C-alpha cells in the first residue's frame, strides 16, 4: 500500500473537510477525468478510479475513521480497499447516495437522468410544435402583411372529452409502470450497478392504459380537422426566417399547454431589386446626354419613383445611395436600411441618319476627328514619300 497516494491529497481537501467539501471535490475530479469525457485515455481513467476509491472511503464515516487511524493498511487483506470499502468496484460506500445523486448534475442524466430534479414523464407536458410555410412577395417582406394558412390541427375529442376511452369507461393504471410513466432498471457496468430510467413503452409515459377505446378518436383522445390560421408577417422579415404563433401546435400531454406553430417565410425574388440584410440594390439606366449634361432622373424604389439629380459628367457604374429607402428593421420599424443604385449608361443601337449626323458633329465639337481624316492630315514621313516615288 506504500505506493498509494493519500486519499485527502487525491481529492485535494484538508483532513477536516466536511461531507459537502468532499462531495464537491469528487464531483470536480469526476467531471474532469470521467472515461466518457476522456474516451481511450488510460491515465484519465486511472485518476478517475483513484478519486472514486478515495471518495468511497472518506464519504463513509466508519471507513474514514479507520483510514484516519491506520491509513491504507486498514483495508489490506480484503478488509476494505477499492472493492471491500465500496470504492470503484461497487460504489457501496457513498454514505447512502446512489450513482444518480453523485453524477446526476454532472452528466445530465447519464446515470438515471437529472437526479432529484428529474421530472416525471406522466406530468403535464407541452405539446409538440408544428411547422408550416407561407409564400410572400418581395414587397410584402419589406412592409409586412397578413396571410391566412389552412393547416390540420388536433383538438380534444368531444365524445370522450380527450380521455381516449369509450364513453362510460375510464382509463386504467398501466400495469407495466404502475402509473409512473417510467420504467427503472439496473445493469452492471464498469462503474458497478447503474440505474437507468426510460419512458414506459406500454403507455408512452402517460401512466394509463385504455382498454375500451373511443370509436371517434380510436383511443388517441384527439380528432383532426382543417383550420384557417391568420399569420401577421412583420415588416423586414427575410427569406427562411420563421414566425412563432403560440399554442397553435399539437395538444399538450396530461393537461399541458399546446405546442407552437412555426411558420417559415419564403420570399419571392424580384426582377429589379436584390436584398442584403436591410439594404436594397438595383441598377438604373442613363442616356449619354443625361450622363454628360446631368439633370433629373426617376429611380424605381420599393416606395415608388424617386427623383434624383444626376451630376454632369457622370460615369457608367457610378453608385449612388438613397438613404432610408431600404428594408425596415425587424426590431424597430422606424429604422430602415438604404437603397444603393448603380447608374449604367445605355448606348443606343438603332440610330437614324439625323441622329448619326448629330452625333458626328458632337464628336467633332469635342475635338475628335474620324480616323480617316486623321490619316489624311498626317505629315508624310521619308519612307512614305519614297514609296510614292517608286509607285509612280
């Protein structure tokens, strides 16, 4: 036993540590070195076993007293140790606490599910959520709208008042779980006997069985029907986002509230506008004359046509910003994004003779000459003159 570390040193507590300190120290080590947290790590597993053995001794008043007096020698020759003292081999020395109490708040139900805070499955539970989808236009997404959906909803059966039992009869206590809605069973593991809890397969956690089923709902307690639901689409909603409508989902279980209805929004694309978060992007055409001379143009936005003064000499692909003409914020409808417009100069393709002549005059007025005239007026070089002599 000389190679064993002191149990107090293993847990990192003083000799006078009380039960709460011991338990807190062990839980910290168990969470750090548990094999399920460190799969395949033999060193971590050894430390977990060491901590478990130490806690198994020190958590038991009698064994702790013996250890304090004789040290590890108190448990030699089968007198205790890891197995006899209820250490790693069986967890028998945890001072009346089972695995669920030790590990419940560390591993969230791995040893039985949540310890003392575990909720009974046959208590009231909220029903499942339903999902639906609604199609809206680009403008409806920007400004919001009202839509109506038709979906299938379950309601308590009026014939049996939701019990599922034939009128004149009542549900009976489930014999498999004795009305608990859960089945508890134990099994041997590397940690000793582990307690597990599962939902009763016979009553699906309700704790009750129906022998004579209601003819209308066939024992389910619910009937289905098509219903119309009004959906308020908020301004600024985007593609793929969902709207939650409270208590329009599946009915609750054992008197619990209904679930929710989640409506996913599908926004149609727009032929002119593209959206990025709260901003809108588009292009607007400019004639050559408008770009050169400047002047007022009209730009299409989600709010309608907006007048904009183009500066003289505007180049193609110039981007302008229309503040507050974008998409409203979902959190604050008074806040809107911006609309960015790229100005694109349109080159005419079908010019008549008069327009062509006018364009030529404009080009000349700007100091530009046709290539043929430039060539004719170009000063002849020596080689040009020599070439003309031989040609003559």
